C-alpha cells in the first residue's frame, strides 16, 4: 500500500511541476542572500581584519534568522 503511494507521487508529473514552482523562488532567494553576504564581506575587506570578522559573525546570525523565516 505504501509503495503504491510513493510510486504514484514519483510518477506524477503535476506534483513535480508544483514542487518546482514552489521551490524556485526559495532557491533564488537563498542564492541572492548568500551573494549579498559575500559582497558585504568583500566590501569590508578593505577596512581591516577585525571588521571582516565582525561581518562574518553578523552574517552567521543573519543566515540563521533567514533560515527560520524561509525554511
């Protein structure tokens, strides 16, 4: 019985289309946020080592906050 349910879902093209429509914006958002964090670090790298460390720590907290919000 359980095997038939799994096979039915995996063979269902409509399910994967819906999943892709839901997942794509989340993937794009996570890529943009990661890029933003990297750009923040690159911009602050000219200032000094302590500042880069501070931005790195702040980015970790921001990542956790974002993870809780978006999943």
